[in-house]
């Protein structure tokens, strides 16, 4: 039986929403984002693959004006206004002790034992897989009709102290604002390389 792989391809409209027309926004329309939308982002991103189904990402959704001001104070000057203007900015972090959750997240085998006594390996795995989850976060937000503004440009120690003080084993990975982007805030599309520029098939 021949599988018709092309039947699984998303519509052009869906591909454009997720990739081709999606942009990084620097300012935001005055339109709220609901908690239900944040739950919808999580419910999509949690389904995407990670190593041994580890779920190291820990997200703090910064919505209140006071908390946005606190987060903005941890960011470089060019990002402060972006954080304050966005309806929500997610602090996407990771838990170095993610392996404690593996007995129920990956019950097929004793995966927790793979990481015990190896903090360096856990930190590497947590950072890599939370970065994957952060990418899934962006696609999930776009899929539910929101725009994104991912950011570096912050004092990681300050963010950790401000938002993970009660969880000293958690670390920030990056920040990502979500909302309804102001089209006037985006730059012209930067160049993207053709396949042959950075790819090799062997």
C-alpha cells in the first residue's frame, strides 16, 4: 500500500501563518491575551517531541503591569519598552532537576537513573530540550492566532532572582512576548539562505 505523504501537508495558509508570513514583532496592539489562550499554547507545545519525553521547560507568564516592570528592569534598554507594551511576556526557563519527573513522564523504563549524579549532563539536556520547547512555544502561539517577539538581551542572573527565586534549580533560557503584533513595528524581511548554502546531503 502506498502512503500518500502529500495528503498530510498543511494548507498554504497554515504554512504562511506559522512560517512564511510570521514575523518577530517589536510593538503590540492594545488587545488583551486571555489566560485561555495561554493554556492553549501550552496544550499544543507539550505534545511536541523531546528526549525521553523530558519536560524541562518552566514558564512564568508575565501579565500584570507590576511584574512587566520588574521583568523590564532585567532587560537591556532596547527591550524594556517591548516587554512593557506586550500583553504577556513569557519567561521560558528550564529545570535542572527535570529528571525527578521522568518516572511519570517516561514510565517505560527507569529514565531517571540516566541523569542521577550527572548535573552537567542534566543542565545540557535541560537547556537543549527547553530550547526545543521554546521553539514549539512560538509555533503554538502562532497556531492559535497570536504573534511573538522572542528576545535575548537580558541579565539572566537578575531574571532568575526575580522570577525563579523560589526555585533555585530553575534557569531562564529566553524571553518571548506574545500578543497581537503592530505591523508598523516590524523590519523588512532579512535574507534567508537557499538550501545549498548551509546544507549537505550525504
